[in-house]
């Protein structure tokens, strides 16, 4: 195989022989267009533009990721709060259903001319009922002789009474109840007014 045919093949060896000519001859510059294409690079402005675009995209993706993380955190806190409230206030319907039973027992305890044993049984049952509800976070509101509080009491009517300050609860028609410090039923009351 001749050296001419070896150079025509365009192999790596032919390129090396052109670059490192044993006789110290200059490199073949006959194909200058090909050499220029290999050495051309994008301009500084083009590179800067591409870098700016890449940074903007990275910034947008970062902001999007941060928003998604915040949304995930908020959703997790909301779910945890909803679960806590479900545990805390899940008994509300049951308790609201039991309150009329307590009201009936309280009325039964005030009926005159009952045998002592019946009255004692009603009072013991009522005490057990109320203490059991207290274990589950239920608190009774009995505002007799206290100042009227519209957040906890519902005024059914007013009466003139000069012996107490205006706005004082004179009579409690029905006790109110809180479940874990949240009002589930206001106390029905009669309030004093100015004579």
C-alpha cells in the first residue's frame, strides 16, 4: 500500500502525518473552508443570550417548585387540622342528640311531690350523665345571676328587676353547652332590663 493511498483514505493516521510531518513541512492549508468550520464557535452575545435564557428557565422552575412545596405543606396542615377537628368535634351530633335527655332529667328533678327515692335516682342519673359528658370535653353553661353574654346566651325575653343590674341573667330556661370550648348550644335566658 503506497503512502498516497494511505493519505487519501482520510484516516487518523493521515491526519497525524499531516500535523507531524517528519520532514518539517508546513501543514496543508488547501482546504481552508473545512478548517474554518471546525474552529467557528457561537459569539459571546449568543452565548450570553443562551445563558440568560437558561437562568430564567431555571428561576421559573425553582419558583414553581417552591410554590408546589408551599401548597403541599399547606394541604398537609389543612388535612391535619381537619383530622384533629374531626376527632375533637366528631361527637357533636351525638351530644346534641343527648342534650334533650339531660333537659328532661333536669325537669324531672324539679317536679314537686315525688318520692324521695325517685328524686334521688333522677339526680344520680343526671350527675352521671353530666360527668360522663365532661370527660369528652362537654361543658355546661348555667349563667344564672351572671352578666348576659351574647356569644354564649340567647335572650328569650327581658324583665324589669330593680334588685339587679340591667343585663343580668334572671332565669335560665335551658342550659347551654360547649364542646371543647366551642359553643354547640346557647343557654336560653331571661335578662333584666332598666325599670
